[in-house]
């Protein structure tokens, strides 16, 4: 029952603060937007899953007592489920997004100078794609209802003809220091300036359009280039395309979550596609050619004479592009021999004639039966 604790590297009696600190360190190290390693996304989701359980007192108590079984509906389970990437990102941004967003956490975290304004929040949108768009790549125009820099005051928040003034309380430092003495020596505490909120500047005459915020609500379109080979819950980060920051602060990021619509023609297995092909007895016995769909067009597949039901034929390079790599997956054609229903009198006569000549089926010990059992997973 210590799996989640070991995953985060904390003791079973760790405080909430220790758990949060450990998760933040691991999440920043393995966040897929920062770490290009192939397993980074999976690790990020695992750490987030462990953190989401241990940060909740009820879930943690159930986990400590019963392990994961206590989270899955039994013994008063708390509704545990494996998080996907979208949920992991939401949890991460929920608890740490207010600390400056991705740029400050992943870009070095240097302190913002007074008067630079506050960075805009990150914004998330979802783009839905067809399988053909996954195969070819796509370009989408996304419409946003967002916050743009006020043109009347150029984002400063001050009335035209005026400008922000240096805060008299902190003298533009954005912070105040207080000294105190005790028997243990002198202590200095540092906190954001209560007058300017850490900005280092104050606005005496606010802009009449944005009311001192430096931003106004606006509609905007952003073009998103989507590479070929993506999957659901992949995402793109467009730097600086999110809402504008307060009083001239840098804009946040636009996070584009991708969702691929199901295509009833195929079963997707990573970069490979599987398509079902029904054939008749005669076509399977004599061999034939068929047109089968790919994600973007149709192609020809040849069924050899004597093909058995359940046989899978591989068409190399007819699947989906490999995301960020060279090469393409394969198309697997799964053959099913169908049995006709409602035979006409002529068809019945022909089948009886065939039955007189086709002989006995192979024994169960033959290689054919072994192959059929393998296909059926028996």
C-alpha cells in the first residue's frame, strides 16, 4: 500500500505540504511540454494520479487502509480512476498555474521586475480531428473569446495623457521588508507591497476604457498547424497566444488539446490500422482482389487462394504517419468468410454438388486448426 508514497518519494506520514512539494518537483521534471523523453507523458500522469489521491484526506485514508482496492468503489471507495493527459494537465495547472504558468516554471523562474505587469493566464481549447486529418496533418482556425491589450492606453491601464507612478510605499520595489529582533537575533520578512500589490507602480487615473486593467474583452482567431500522426489527448502549446497580461504583462499560452473522432471503418492501434474484410466461400477458396479503405484513399489487397477466416494480411506503409518520426504504420486486413443466408434453389443445388466433391474438413490436430485457434485466441 506504499506504491503512491514511493512514487512521489515521500514517507507514509508525510505532510500535505511535503506531498505537494514532491509532486511539483517531479511534475516539472517530467512535464511533456518540457521533457521530450518517450516515457515522460506516462510518468507525468502516474505522478499526478498519486498526488491527486494523497492530497485528498478521504482518498488518502481509504488508500492507507485498503490500498487501491479502497479507491475503486469497494469499502467506501472514493471514485478512483486513471487520469488521462488532459486531466493531469488540469490538475497541475489548478494547483500550480497561479505561479506564473509554464513560462515561469519551465523557463527559469526569474523574478518579475516591478512594472512588468502580470502574465496572462493560459487558455485551453479542444480541436476535434478526423482520421484523414490525422493522416495528412491539418490547419485549423480557432476562434477565441479572450482578453486583448487595451488600445486606448496601450495596455498601461492609465488614462490617456497620464502614466503609472512609482509606488510611494515600496519605492518601486514591489515588496516591503520588515525587521524584527528577538532573543535569537534579527529577522527580516519580505512580502508583496500592500499598496501596489507587488507591481511597484500605482495608477491614480485609470483608463476609461479598460478601467485600469490594461485589457479588454475581444474575439480573435488563431491558426493552428497540426502535425500528422497525432492521437487523442496529444496537445500543442502556442506560446504567447493566450490572454494578455494585466497592465502590459506578457500574454499567456494557448494549449490546444486534440481529440480524434472514431472512424467506424477502422480499429486504430497506435500508428497501425485494422480493417475487417468479409469474403465469400468461393472468393476465399479461389483467391480474389478487393478494394479496401485507408485513412486517405483506397488500395488493392489480394486474397490468396485457400485463405482461412481470421487470416490477417499486412499492407506495409498504409497506416498512419509516426508522430515526430519518419515512416508510416501498416494497414492490417482481417479476413472473415461469411455464410450466405436464404439460398435460392439454384444456389442450394450448387452447394450440394460442391459438398459431394469437397471432402472431409481437416482434423483438429492438423496445422490448420492450430492456426485457427491462434487467430481466435483459444
